[in-house]
C-alpha cells in the first residue's frame, strides 16, 4: 500500500478523540455564560484559599500559645492563665473570619444579580431565543437548560464554599474565637441554607429581569 493511499484513508477516517461532553443546548448555554461561570469559579476558589489559610494560621496560633478550646472567660486553669492571649487571638482572627463568612453569604446575591438577571432578559432583548426555538428546541427545554446549568454551578460552588468556611471555623475554635455557629454571620453562611439561597437568587433574578 502506497503512502498516498494511507494518507487518503487517514484523511477520510472519522476522528477518534474523546466524545464531547457538552452538546446541544448544554453547549450553547456554556458558550453564552462561560465568562460568568469562570468568574464565579475564581471567586469560590479565592474564598476556599482564604479559608484554608485562615484555619492554618489560627490553628498554629492556638498550638503555639496553648489556647486551643479556651473561652475568653472561664474554662480550665490553663485557659484562665492565658486570657490576654485569647483576647489577642480574637483581635487577630475574628474580623477576617467574619469577612470570609460574609463573602460566602454574598455569593447568592452576586449570582442573582450577575447570573440570574441577564439570563433570560438578554435573550428576549436580542430576540435570539426565536432562533433557538426555530431549531426544533421546545420552549420548555430551552428554559430548563438556560436555568439548570447556571443554577447548578452556582449552587454547587456556594455549597462548597460554605462547607470549607464551616470547616475553617471549626478549626479556629468557636469558643476561642468568639464566633459561634448560631451567630447571625455564621448560621446561614456555613449551612445548607446558603446553597438554597443561591438557587433562589438565580430563579428570582431571571424572573425579575424578564
């Protein structure tokens, strides 16, 4: 068999690469909103990195000064003798942890504003939805795909950030830090409610902008 024949067969042979995971409406939604999704991923990554660093530094401070599990008032004799160090610890780490949890809590609001609001309104304004409907895509399928990918991505990212924030707060010692799980800042931003708020934010943003 000649080299020319082999080249012709290779050119006409179908590509053997991995099958594309995104196709149809899923691929279209990804193409339209990939910039926002990458930005959201960067924000979640920044929150996760900040949580890991805060926990590491807080645990190191507690271990170095022997104040692990010590409240500001009361506690064992070991804790009573280190009240000034506990107060210093709170001064160093209480505000950064509150900012971290506030950042997690802000994700649903940012998602509703920058993901949910332009999700449908942009399509209706440019009339691009009519082009999609003309390709054999039903209106129900179009709306489902338009909402499902951004809502799922935001909910998953917010849930991951909330879990890491809860893990960091646990390592910092709630009693030592003076920031308890039932406080106004931590209750929502470290539990499953914030993930539900993320899905609600996208839905409300899409409905309000319509």
